[in-house]
C-alpha cells in the first residue's frame, strides 16, 4: 500500500463552508505537489440546503462514502431558516459523530503569531491547550429523545459510560504525551467536571483516575467546570489537555476560541478508533456567506490536523511533514503581517489568506 495516497471525503456543506473548503483544497493542492502526497477526493453533498432540496440532510450513500474514506474534510452545515419539523437544526455532523463513533472532539486553542488575543497579559501569546470534548454521549445522548410532558415539563438525560470515559481518558493522555514531546515539558491532563453535584460526573472522575494510572509520565488533575470557565480566562497558559463532557466541551471550546481571535482561528477534529473527521469550529455564517470575507484559517488548520492524524495512523512521514508545513505557513502568513482577516479588523478575504499560506508553505 502507498502510504502517501489516500481517499478523502469532502463535505463543503452550507454558507461559508463552501468558501473555506475551496481555500483548504487549494492549500492541499500545493501540499500534494510539495510533499509527494495524493488525495483521491470525493465531494459528498449534504446540509441544510440539501435537505430543503431533497428532504434528506445526508443520504445513506453519502454516509457510506464518508465512512469508507481514509478521512473526512468537513466545511460547515446548517442554516437558521431551514430546520427539521421539530424545530431543531440541520446538523449532519452530529449524525456522523454518533454513527462513526467519533468520541474524541479535539479542539486546539493556540495563539497564532500576529493575531490579537483577547487578553492583554503578554503570556497570552503562549496559549497552547486542547479542549477535548467527548462527542458521543453526555447531555447530547438525549438529542432527538427528550420528552415534554403535557406542555409542563421537559426532560433530557445525561449519560456517562465507563467504556467511552476510558477511551477518552487514554486518548487524552496519549495526546498529552505527544504534546509534551513537541513542547519540551511534562504533560498534564485535567478532567473538567461537576463531580461535587452530579453522580454521573463523580463516576466519570472515578473512571478517569483509574485509567490515568497507566500513564505515569503525565500528570492527572481535575477542575470543576465553573472554576474552569473562570481560569480559562484568568490563566489559560497554565493548562494543557482538558477532557470534558459533551455539552461542557461545546461551550468551553467556544470560550477558548474567543481568547485567540475568534472562531475563524479555531480548528477541530472528531476522532474515533476507526475514523477521523476534520472541520473548523465555526458554523455556516449566513451573514457573510458569498461575500469572500470568511476567514479560512480554522479550515486550513483543520486540514493540518487531518494530515497529522493520517501521518500518525499510517506512519507517513510525508503527511507529518506536510501538517507542520501548513501550520507554519499559517503562522508565517499572519505573523509577518502579510494578511489580516476581516474578523480581526483586516481587509483580506478568503482567497487572499489561502494564497498567503501557500506562499509560506516552504518557508
């Protein structure tokens, strides 16, 4: 098998998802040429507008194609005015997480050179942590299953299992080990929970520490979610890998993105034991869709995460080197002052940012 040839499922989706996907694929074109990689790309339709046209947000053939690919590159799906009959949002990405068992939602929060941070403290330039969102259970277990009784009471159920908590914990510690090697310091994994109030979180903490015992080279800690909301603003540079329940991770990853310039700079990955899906943390942004103003950085950095994951999974040095080149290209493009995106007060659009990153790939 050629470890530098891969099948890629491309799912642009709605709104700026299409625009930032085009930018990321332009970067991938350059990466293929410079690093000897080959991606057989299959575009898969889906999303809110696809649902409006066909009655299906993502058909079974599309799901099967995504599941058969080596990795999925995902733009954004959803549109405020297009919803299911029950009023909920069109979100095939959630279906993919559950059906492909993508339990580890990896949300890096890293300050990028040249991009203003929300904090005046000079230490903010060194923010480099990962919110690790469990993506298949927690409160999201109730998606589509909540109950309303006599228009008086609504109930959703939070679920934590030993199996998923153990897998998430092992993922967190292995990630911390890799980061420690790259950053040259001891890794730390801090479970974020509400174990002082809820039995489910007390159970999650118990299982976390049991699984953590196998990783003596990484420190294991815990933090309450309310205290973490405070400390992620007060001292984010003190944290490393932060595993947490699904809803907590949904909220805290957005808070983290706000510290480093906004959602346009926040990549993500949803990873399981057999599949990986990579997408920016932002949505379809109807207010700027079609204007060329979308910041593609989160999408481009999600591509870097995809390359890094393939490099580790398939022992591909070319993929690993390409991942570093893309990340360094982003840092150089913004750090040099060459580009400044609209979301941080600049005038450089989607295409200009992609071209700048490509220009710095060999730097």
